[in-house]
C-alpha cells in the first residue's frame, strides 16, 4: 500500500513533486494536471525497471490516473525501484 496525497495537499505542494500521469493517451482529452508528465502505466514501470528515469530518484513523485487504481500501482512499482512516490487519492476525478 503506497502513501496517498489529497488534492488539497498536492495543490499546496505542487512545486515539490514531479507529477506523472499514468493514464492512456485517449484519456487525456478530459484534461490533465498542469505541468504533469504523461507516462502510461506500462511505460512508467518499464522505465523504472530499465533505469531510464533514475534522474528522478532524488525527487518526490506523485502519480495519478483517472480514479486512483493505476496511480497506486505506478507509485508502488516506483517505490520498489527505489523512488519516493505517492499517489493522488481519487486520481484525476478528485482533482477536478
């Protein structure tokens, strides 16, 4: 179980996090969190395991998806690879 951050907490600490959107490309039409990085779940996990995003290991990461399920998986996998990651509680639907 990964740590969760609320919408209110993320809004107030947004500059402290690298925000990763793990939704699929077609899901972005409904909007995104400004300044987030789009990296679908599978790609996020592969990038972490292949050490392709190790430059983010010194940063705090917040993942999100539509409702929180995939964001939770992404944060868990990132944490297993040595990152500090939390997920947005409720995902993008909570952000809205």
